[in-house]
C-alpha cells in the first residue's frame, strides 16, 4: 500500500521521540513542573475519590460543641478521657487513636497521669498516642507506654505547596500500624472525599452511653482529635488543620484527625496511590513518544492535530483508569511528550506532505478521477472498509484454569495442549457449519450465518457448544490423570444483528463481525465463572431452540452498559435438578424468600450447583434487608464485561 513510511522519516520519528523524552525529563526536575503534576494529582483525587463501601473508622471530634458543653480550659482533665475509654471499651471498639499533642494529654499533676494510665491498663483496647516532637520531654509518653499504650508517629509531610498528599514514612507511623500493603517512600494518600467524609461524633456525645447506641463504636477504630476551624481555644498554638487535594476545588482545610483517618483507610484497604519508579516512568514516556511519532507520521497535517487531541484524551483517560486502580501516572509529562512530538512532526511534516502529494499525483493521476485524487491527497492513509448487517449466532469459548496449567507445565507441553484444544474446537465448529473467526490466546470466537447463509444457525451453534464442552471434559480428565490441573471450558452463545465483513485497518483487516450481539456473547462466556456453569445462552438463542429440555432459566441480568434485563439459560447434561432449580428461581422472582432459600439450600450440596446456589442465597439475604421496587421481577445488575 501507499502509506509506508520511509526509513529516513522513521529515523526522524525515533530521534524526535528521544528528544521529546529528554527535554521533558529535564523540565520535570523543576519545582514548577512538580507543582503541575501535583495539581493533576489533586484533580484526579477530586474526580476519583476512594471507593470504599464501608469503613471501620469513627472520629470523635474535640469540637466547638464539646467546648461549649464542658466550658473547661484546655487541656482537659483526665476524667474526660477516662470516661471516653470506658465508654469505647464497653461498646466493643477495635482500637483508640489519640491524635493529640503531648501537652494536651492529662498531665496537670501526677495523680491525673496515674489515673489515666490506670484506665489504659484496665482497658481491653489498643490505645495509640502521638509521638512528641523533637526537643520535647518524652517522660509522660514513656509513662503511658509502660501502662500499655502504643506510641506512634503522627507526623504529616506536606509538599512544597503545603498540601498533604504523601503517606507518613517509616514503620513507626500510625498508618503503618493498620497497613495491609508494603509502602514505598512516595506512596500517596487516596482520600475518600473532602472534609466530613467519615462518621464524626462530638466528644461530649461519645462519652455518654445514653446518647448513642453501642453499635456505632463496635469493632471500629476510633480516632480522637481536634476539629475546630478557628484557633480560638488553644492560645498561640497552631491549629491542627491541613490543605488536601480537595482544597484547590472546595477551599476547605481538613483536620489532622481526618487526614489520619484517610491514611488508615488507604493502607488498611490496600488503596494507597503508588507512583512509578524512574525506570517505569522512562519506559512509559518513551512508549508514548514512539506512539505519538508513529501516529503523526502516519497521518496528514490536517488530521495530525485531531490525532494529538485523541492521544491527549487517551492519556488522560488512562491516567484516570490507573488512578482508580491506585497507580498515579505523570500525566503532565506524558501530555507534554505528546505535544512536543507533534510540534517536531509539524515542523518537519510540511515538506514531507508536499513530496507525498507530488508522489500521489505522479502515481495515480492517470488511473483515478480528479475527485478521488484530491481525496487521496487529503487523506492518503485511509482504506475504506465495511460490511453488511446480518443476524448471526455467535459463540465465545474460553479455557478456565489454563493459566495455572501453564505455570505448572513446560512450555512445549503447554503449546501441545493448546494445539490439541484449539484443533478440537476448530474441527467441531467447522463440522457444525460455523465460521471460525479468531483465536484469542486460549479463547475462540466463531459465528454462524456468514459469509454463507446458514439454516438453523442457532441449533448448530448450541450443538457445537455442547460438543466442545464434552471434548474439553475428556481432555481435562486425561490431564488430571497425569497430575496436571483441571481445565474447564466456559462458553457463551448469543444471537442478534451484527455488522459482518472485511473489517480492520489499512494495515490489517479480517473477515469478522462486530456489534452488541457479539459483546453480549462475550459477556455470557465471562459470567460463567459467576454461576460455576459451563454453557450459557442468551434469551434470543433459547427462543429459537427446538429442543429446550436441557436448558433452564437461572437468572435475569442487566449486563454492563445495558438498561434492559435479559434472561440467561444454563445447559445441564442431566435434567435431574432442573425442576427444583426452576422452582427456586420462580420463588426468587416472586420475592418468596423463604421458599427460594429452601430450594437453593436443598441444591447447595450438588458440586455443579454450589456456586449458583451460594450466589442466590447471598442475594436473598441481601434483598431481605432492602425495599425492592414493586415491579421487580428478579433482575440483577452485572458489572463484569
């Protein structure tokens, strides 16, 4: 094809990639650039706060309401804290974290300290104290340590702009005491939201057993700290408030105790934000630069700007995606690399385009019309491909357990087993009149009804699925006799309108089909793992089957990206339990939870139904506590793709 890139231009592209990466690297070492990256981090934090359905943290706030009630000068007497410890101990709290400076602890006299130490010793709860700042007397903390308290560092490290983003360092930090992950020096806090994102109870209410029920504190980590906006209670001492990534948008500052609550949630749930290492950053930057250069050199000057916009949008979307999965990318640097690559191409590309258009004129002016020639000059890299709309039966099949098999088996044997499986699948598909579309690793896609019309396409697709599954069972049994892991085939079959034809790019295209029916077939294959099933078919397939005896309705689901529920039917080789399963699902749809629970529980001991029954038993218990819509008919939402 025409759109091959010359070796000379390829060399220019590689050179521009290296120059872009080097220039951006030098700039990224400046404080101003780091501030831009930090601002991007703040924006991502505001867009994608931590998704935590439930936290085990409660904040007891030393706030204006408590001060107004007690009308006592600061620091408060030990009886306040002693009463709080007794209350939390009685309620069954998990731990108590006192985020207070040393001069705020009971220290008016030896009697007060001794009384408070005795309450710590008598308490069943782990009690954490903040380590004193350097230069302060640690004797009081040591006294409380001897009484059973744990001393941890509560130091927060703001960045140059005064914003708290990084987790406290060191194994002695309070967040490390609740950590479920290995933290690096540059791990960042994934805040769950702006201020007041946690259950916060005024100190004066927390100490009284009459005002709040025990379950509020039961099994909770209770953080006690100051939460006052104005410094009106503590003389000349600095108030314990900090700027966070949300401050740039809301203007709010966050109390130190709530910042620590966020750090604990981050490390406790393994949701802290990790940053890339230098080598990872360099590799990613070079990858973006190379892709940008290729993208721009394969497009005209008019379309390269659109390509730049798409690439920048892609970088932003990928950065948000990785941020959601707790990895922060240097998005500003990556965007800068893309822009610099574009500028390099724009400078050198104009002359290349002139030569390209001259080549098109010389090569094609005698063979195409002036209008076509003009279109080629404007967009010489475009190959118009297309297809036609047809109703097809689509099958997706994937091997469960193949990764485990590959880990325990020599590469040659893995290749041989994969060859056996794919060969068997292909022969079965062809035998039943199907079109083998593609292999996706250990997965197979096929369809019936194109390129040649196929009668009874649904029947043939289902017959192929059943035979493929039976063949895989035999192969798995043979592998298990050899001491290898079990292999299980997951198959999804769907029917619907798709676009089928030669589809692809100007470099590579294939005869394939695309459309919503294809996506649903793939999702049916995927959700087998949810039910522990082997073969699932969609509602459109079931309606066209002549022999429905081996298929049973097991669920009504709204697949990801859809709004309407579809019926899912499962294949059973022996119809022994199909009637009971049908009765169970019917009672489930009627909200007859007792009857549904009885049916599913009776089938729970069957190995092939255990996963399915466990799923519905859990749903039943969950739905009992919910007020379902009056028109609810058994549908559930599935998030998997």
